[in-house]
C-alpha cells in the first residue's frame, strides 16, 4: 500500500467518522429505573429528557428518587457510549484498521 492510498483511506475514514458523529447526535436511547424514572439521551451523551412518574414521588423517600434518577442517567450514558463504540468501531474495522487504542471510540 502506498502513501497515496493511505492518505485516501484516512480521508474516507475521517468523513465517515464525521457522518457517524452527526448521526449519533440525532440517535436517541432510553433507559429506565425502578419503573418510575425514564431518561432519553443521544448517542453523543446529551440528555434530552428526564421523566418522573408521579407515583415514584414520595416526599418521605426523596433519596430513593435521587438514586433512581442517578441510576437511569448512568444506564443511559452507558448505552450511548456502547452505541458510539459500535458505530466508530465499524468504521475503523471497515477500513481494515482493527482497534485504534488511544482514539475516542476505538480499541
């Protein structure tokens, strides 16, 4: 493989990564906790909404509600990061570059 081919592959990969990042911004995922808290997040880890079912609100158990919100947010972030790894990893793998440690979304 010559330097020209490598440069062309790098440009293609960069364009595909930019497109994947834009798609991740628009892709939404949901996570719930305790049946009463739902978090909607994008593939770019931007929280779009947090919904709390009124039945989950008990003034005597605010700490439990806080724990449910925290749990749902962390689950949503985990799902979002996994989606990002899958999307970005498929680009690197498709370019014949398995695993790129040190770069976001790779390895």
